[in-house]
C-alpha cells in the first residue's frame, strides 16, 4: 500500500451484544492517531509511526462502517488498525505495510556539514527522492545535481564534488568530496533533478 494512496476500505461490522433491539445504524466508528486510546467512539493505528488521515469517523449503515478514503503518511511495516465504538468490543485488523508513493520531490537526508574553505567537508550531503509526504522512494532513479543556492554565501564561490551530478542508489544520491572555494557564512545548497521539486 502507498503512503500517497488510500490504505483501503476498512470495514468494521458492529455486532449487537446487547440484544435484538440495538439500532446499529446509530453506531459511530472513528479512527484515531497512533497511540491515542479510544474514548466514547474511535479506532486508532495500533502499530507504526505514521499519521492516519482521511475520513476517520463514520456512522454504521446496516451494521457496517466503511472508511473509503483513509491513508497513512509514513512508510512502515506491521501497521494495524483498531476500530472502536461505545458499548461494543473493539476489533483489531490484520497487519499491513505502507510503501512510498510516487516520486515528487528531493529532500536532504544528511545536511552538508561545512568546514574549512577549499577542503572537503567531514559531513557530506545525501539527497533522497521522496514522495509528497517525505518518504524515500527507494525504487526511484534520478541524476541529482548540487549547487550553491543563489544569493547565499560569498558571491563568486564555486561548489565542487567528486561527482556532481550524482546518480541515486535505492533512491538516495550520496555525495563525496564536496567543498566550496571561498570563505563565507550562510551558504545553502539546492538539489535539483528533472521532474522533481527541489
């Protein structure tokens, strides 16, 4: 399942434990964020670090509550959902995984460390191809270029790296030997790749 698409329709059948006259159509089932205990009504992410989105509170119809557009924003394995509603025993889903969505942007996973001018930095930058929620798209291939952001640092400074642009491996471009040839403060770098937001 993708972090950018629906987790899927999660169905919770309300069971009448009180007697045949229980009106299940009035039962509301809600999905709550990870770690939040259900109160009067609710369901929540049982495992995983993501945030649950979409329509997380619905009323049961003919004994069934359908969640057609819920999603989770972080990749992970072993997610479980718990559905709960007042007066009913909660139900826990089977485990499922969430994978990254479509490649949409670039993001620094390791920031450039800076250092002495014209000397390779101790901490070299890494740039990942990410989906809209910041998950690394490990299947993505891209040629990522680094440049000094216009208007930052010292005018006329030049960035050099061992290889620039750098191809991604498992969705990440790992740079080496990067350095800037002029002393300055407030430098930032911009990463670019065709078809992706910098």
